[in-house]
């Protein structure tokens, strides 16, 4: 998996890609649910002066996230440098056909490839991973050797033995915030700056939460306040001498009509009519423990059909429905989106920009939402920022920049070394 420790100052190979050993700390910040409009509007409104300067002197790029455009598959793609077909995490939630069970994709044993963090730490690097949500901690920390990995959500419970750090809140001078708050992401950034200054890890990953993006559009006062907060921490990371790469796991869009009513296509109800009650199993891979964000409504679903079902006919009729963007068979979805075929359904359904997919109304309660529904998962949330505080040299001819190129760019391209990817 890794190069010998004696050669660690040269390069390391992980999952078939070569990464230069960093000459200075490389910090990747994943702004959950971000899109270009958020930082562009904040810059235009004078709220991100450092980022504006950074992009003049560094690199302002655009990248694609992996599909589906959800949190777990993209965070793990960034952490491994490869798509879901290789690492196996294809959603926040999936149907395990072998176990006949619907399960969260949080367990390390579901990983099919080592993370960069595990490989670098095994080769002797200091590594620090800080996430907002605890659901990602075990996946991102899988295989980490003597590294630091903790979540802001449970920062008060972090110990040296379990997480490689203790007294997090005392170190940064903050109280434990609500999981549904901007402060949860701020705690990640504050802890990251503190760890960078004190511990100087070679690799650091800071993964935020998209609570703000689910509730507030680009340019809104709350969104601008959030990005202004990030700007201050970006400046501190830069001042500490790190290579900084800022990207996102997915974008975000309004999923409502002109008067703010959620536009939802309930797939279980439709399949009950087409194939018989309960015959098809609809899986919504956006599903996670944080339903206040999105009500388990996103723009991507997979469908497991009963044996002998008319897959082609169902796909054609489904594709003709208002609000549906694309319907793919398992084989086509795996080829187009680099997905693991044994962990998705017979059909993959992707909604249009302003539509989400549900199962049946009783399973999705968004009655308490104060703002119109905003969510993600589809192709319209695939374009994400890729911002670097250093000039990025020429990429290999024909290279499609992806968010999971973050550490390759940070260690090998932005550092001024020849391309090795």
C-alpha cells in the first residue's frame, strides 16, 4: 500500500496514484454543500477579503464531485483519491442485498480501499482529521496510525487514547455547539488552526457541515456571515505556511416551486402502482441521522426491482415523469458514475434541478421547515469549487479535475513538483 518509510520524503503511492511527500503542511477544507456562488457573492459583498486575494495570487478552479452528490461518497473519495467504484462508499445509506438490510454507510468495514490518511500515517507522517459530523469519523479514521481524528459534534468526548487529542474545547475556547448550527463548522476550523499551529501535521482534513447551505441561499446575510467566518480561518491557515485546498463534497439547490413549496416525486407510491404494492424497494442514499437538514429528500435514488420485472419499460415510463432528469440501469450508472454495482439498485433515478425524490409522504416530515427546502444529490449539484492558495501548474492533458484530486494537487501540483497523477 505504501512506499518504504525510508523513502517517505520522496513520494508515496496510494490506490494507484502517486503523491509527493509534502514539504509543508497540506490542509484540505471540504465546505459541505458549497458551490461557487457562495464565495463569489461573499467576495462581491466585501465579506471575504483574504479569499479574494488568495484567488488572485493562487488558483480559482472548478471541479466535479462524485455521484451521487452526497456527503459520504464524496468525503471518502477525497480521503482515498479515487471514486466509489474503488472505495465502495456510494451513499450515506444503502441496501445490503446479502444481509437483506438497509444500513448506514458509516462502518469502516464497508471501505474497500485505504485512505490517504492511513497510508501517510503508516509511512510516518503526522495526520489530523477533524469532521463536523460524527457519522464520518470512523470511516475517515479507518487505519490511521497514531494520528488525530475527532468530530466537532463530540469534541467534548475526545481523548488521547481514542482520538489522539483531548480538551479540544478548552484548547480553542469554545463551548460545544449544536449539531444544527454554523458554530459546529466554526469549531472544526478553530480546532484545525490550533492543531496546525501546535502539532504541524503533514496532512490535515477539515470537513464541515452543510446546515447553513441547506437553509440559506448564496448572498443571503446568514450565508455571507458564515463565509466571512471561514475567510478569517483561511487567512490563519495560510499564515501558518500550509498549502490550502478548499473544495466541497457537493453543491446545493432550491428544491421548491415559485412559492416555496417543496417539489417532491414519491417513488415508492409510483412503483406500487406500476409493479404492485411493496414489490420494488426504493433507497434514498441521502438518508442519515441529520434529518433537520433535508428531511431525507435528495435528487438521487436507487430502486431494487423484483425478479422478472420489466426493467426497461419501468425505466422508460419513469424517465417521462415531470421532475425526472435521468434514469439509468445499474450497468449504465456504474459506467457513467464509477459506482460499485453490488451496492446500488437495478435502476438509478436522478431528479431535475428543483425536484427531490422521496418514498411516500408519511416517511418525510418537512412540516417544521422555516425555509424552502434546499438539497442535493443530482447532476445539478456536481460542480464544486476548487480553490488553492498557490498557483496550480498545468494538469495532465485531458485530466478532468475532481474534488478527490485535492491531496494530489496539494502535495504534487501546487507544491511545484512535476505531475505524477
